[in-house]
C-alpha cells in the first residue's frame, strides 16, 4: 500500500491499494494496476485504515458493503496464471496488510 500520487490535502491521508495473492509453491500474483484508493482524515490511525481496507474487500460482515468489491483485478490476474478463484474464496482467505514506509510515516506523524 502506498500514498496516493495525487494527494496534497494536508488534512487527509490518501492511499492506494494494490492486491497480491500468495500462492503456495508459486510466485506471488499482483494486480496489474491499483485496485482501489482510500481517503480519510489524517488523524485516523492504522486500525481505521485496516477497517477501511476490510470494508472495500467485503471482509467484515458488520460493516456496510460497497456495491462493488475490489477483488476484480486480482481475480483476473490469478486467472491469467491459471488459478480460478471466486470473490468469496478471496474474502475467506487469510489477509495480510503491508503498509509502505511512506504510509507508516504518515500514520506516525498523525499521532493520537
């Protein structure tokens, strides 16, 4: 996850998310472009960012589910290497969120 390249609003944290699937005994498969972006108040912390990511991916049944989830490009990238997977299978799979050093720094600068 990296800071969005278009963000200049000092009161907002803007990030772009690119999804990667780790396939057992194979190289990781990554979407060929950014999957989605998130903008939130800069004072928000890491847990709010993780919640926003989970919401965009339909992973939290207690959150409002967007009309279109953000798995499409990863499903396409997986299909290109011969892996057929459904949106629900990805929702149910373990998820690791890795923040870029830039995003970590912006979250640290936001402070409590």
